[in-house]
C-alpha cells in the first residue's frame, strides 16, 4: 500500500488520492502519522497548523479526491521507527481465497492467526496480505474474527466498498453463520438467545464480555446439528457434546462464545469462557483449539448489489474430530 513520507523537519504537502476520499480528517491523519498520539493530531488541527486547500479545518472535516493537505513538521518517535522495522519483518502471505473481485476479498482465515497486529501480536492477516500485495492501493479489514476462530473474513479493496459494508453491518447484515461444538447438552433442537452483552477488562488486561442488563442487545439463533454421548467421551470424563449452527442476528464481541456459555454449554476448547477441565480432556481426544468456525456469509455485494452466498468448509482438524465423534458409537 502507498505510504506518505512525512518530514520531521519541514512542511509536507499531500494530495488526497481517490481511494482515500470520504474519511474524516483526523482519522486520515491517524493512519498516515503512525505513532503520533491522537491528542497531538487534534492539537495541530485546532491550532491551524494543518490546512485543507490552504484553509483552516476541523478534525471532522471530510477529505475529498484532489484535496491538498498541509501538514506541519512532525517528530518521529523511536517507537515509530522500531514499528517500521517490525513491519519490514512481516512475512508476505496469501490465504485461501473464497471470493475476490476489484472491490472485495473474502478469505478463509486459519485458526491461531490474529486478524491484525496489536495486543502483543506484531502482525496479523491484514499486514501479511498487504505485504504479499505491495501493488494494492487499498486493503482494509471489514470486520474481525477472534484469533482462535477460523473461517470467512472480509477485506475491502475500495473505500466505497468498506463504507457500504460497514453500513450493512450496522443494520445487522450480512447474515453470518458459524459452526460450534458445545460442551454439554442443549435441551432444544432450535432456540433463540437474546441476552445483552457487556464488555469489560479482565484481571490480566484481556478483553472480556459477560451477560449484563447494562450491555448491548445481542441475539443469536442456535440449531443443533448433532449430539454426542458415547463410551469414548465417558472414558475421558465427559458426558455430552453438542454440534450447533449459530446464526448471528447482531454482531457483538464474543457473542456466540458468551451466549453458549450462558446455556451451560460453553464452546469446546474455549480458553476464555470454556470449561478448563473439559478442555484438558478434549485435548486427550485430539482437539487442540477452540471449535468455532465462521462457515457462511450471505450478503449483497457492496457495489453491484449481487447476492452472494459464500461458504468455508470446516478445517481438516475440526472435520476429523467430528468424524471421530460420529464413528465412536451411538449418537443420541
């Protein structure tokens, strides 16, 4: 992706490219002035040191194609330079492509790979794809998947596509369908969970979510696909496992994980919301990761309106685990 050279010794003049148009000025500057605090960016805008087409501007001013930006000298911190060095160490990597055109890229993200760098992770999917495609003018994540969740991940190749997809997500589209294996027995074959979810910070500084009346509304539809209870499970001290399809009606952080936990059927292998002892027993049977997979996306193409139904099969390790359970004995 194109980067803008910003001088720490003299004024920089930048012409806004077509793929950069439509953004708030402050958000644009946060992206191109890597490592510069947001508070400092707001300060230089309000002081009139940043000029848009030779005029004073505000943080929420919208930039357009061809606009001329004047940026004052900005001192680059050592921290920024070291992050640039780390960026040079990002390995180029392409992922399994489920769909691609000139506006949208949908990949099948493997488990164990973060979608972006940060929080102790130096790089993720988006940095690796950008590295693999240096000619790409625009590549931005449309949404996120947890590091240990596999499956469909959308990446916008045009800002206009990103804006349209974010608008759709705010209206609880597209339709997202996941596959999960729960530790426990669900009483009904099909049911809705409508429990509000509240985000907070855990003891180790990790992002956590819990059911709370103070939280945001959240709605998941669950459908049982298979139930397992056999001698193989009993041998390792487990009684029931339930394979479910989860359809998101809202897209809250950790929604499926916490909603299943609320039904006393946490996701197998979930280190944050799962059953520690059960996870240890599942490892003995060969499950080495959280069993949560983003399997289907039903959406209208952001630019053409074409209806897309995209699918990613269960990864081999999860598919083999299900096959083992199916073959282990009687399914009840």
